[in-house]
C-alpha cells in the first residue's frame, strides 16, 4: 500500500522472509517508506530511481538517511499532507486555527512557519 513501486512481488515476498530477523517494526518500516517516498531520489524523473521492493528490503534501505525527519511523519504521511498533521505542526509552532480568519489562512501560516512550499496542482 505505501510502497510506490508494485513490481516483482514474488521476489519481494522472499526478501520479506529473508529480512525478518533484522527488520524494524512495521510502523517504522512505513515511516521509512514515507520518508523515502518524499525524497528527491524517489520523486525526480517520475520515480525512475525507486528501487524494487526486494532490493529495498535486502539492502536494508529503511536505515537510509533522508533530509526529512521521522517526526514529520503523521499517520503514514508527511505532516503537511493531512489536516491532523497540519494541526499538530501548528500546535508545535504555538498556532491554532481559531487564531486565523479561516482554515486555509491557518494552513498557509503553518506551511510558512514549517518551511513547506505547497505544490501547485496541475490540470
């Protein structure tokens, strides 16, 4: 569900079994995938550099260092991808929605303070 490249599932299943003794908890695996999914390597060139799932497992890529902090992951997504995450980050920054004229104003302020540039949606 969280891993963006859904290929070579049989090999991924074998790798899952092979790495059972060294894998972190499922929760930490999902957080690591979310971090990787938002990394430059995985987002550039339409995701061409996303490793196959089996490769990711066998190479213990959950330990890779990303410029994104695990604290930014809320419910399997980056904090800016969910209302809960935005509200949580707002509280960390001493901001609440009732301090702003509207939810979009609150969200924009949290994004600015949190150093996030919202992506523009394309048609």
